[in-house]
């Protein structure tokens, strides 16, 4: 028999009042095929960097690049799976009620009303979330964009692990 998210929550006796179901995510253990795919993808990106470095006039530290590649490969054997737990619980057996694999771990955080601004900003910071405030509101409170910021490459990572490109 295969088990789903709703089965897991039911077996645990439901969710508590402090559980923030919109922030729920699964931590999933990689299969051997997934590990090989990740390694292959990272190596292909590394080869592309080497080729671009050889064709350009920029100096390129191959040893540092190899160290970074190794660090990326050592990120662990799990990855987050974004889930919609509310929909999974509302429609057991439906499309959002993900079939679990052995070793899956469901994480349901407590609500946090903070926003973390990081990356190429002047002062990475966490601050209170204010409903209706725009992206620029949070960027300004982090000191504005840094010199190397890609302003068209801003994205949000939500508590459940999903990612959205912001404009």
C-alpha cells in the first residue's frame, strides 16, 4: 500500500493550533538516480564554465572552481518538496495529496511573520512582514540593492520551499 500526506497527518492525530500548514514541506531522500542526475548536471555546468574561461580573456581559478563543485556535490542526500498541505487534507487522494516515499519527513513549521532579505543587498536582514507591502519596501529596508545585484533576477523562497520570480 502507498501512503499519502493525508495518511501521515491522520496517523499523527492531525495538526496542532500552532502549525502553519501553508509552510509545510517534505524533506525527501534522493534516489541513486537522482544523485547521479544532480552530479551529471553539476559536472556539465562545471565543464561549461571551463570552456567559457578558456575562450575568454578572464583569469579563472580552476582549483577554486573544483572546490566549489565538490561543495555543491556534498550538499547532502535530501531535497525539499513543496507541498500544499491544506489542499491535500481537504481532498485525500487528490492531486495535492502526494504519495510518500520511504524516508520522507513532513515538516510543518510554526507561523513566522518575518521576511528575510538576503543576497546582493547592502544589509541582509530579517524584518516583520507587512501585508500589502511591495518588494521595493523590503529591499529599501535592507539598504537597497548591492553593486552586483541582478535586479531582474529577484525571487522569493516561501516557507514551503516553493520559489517565485519577482518583478
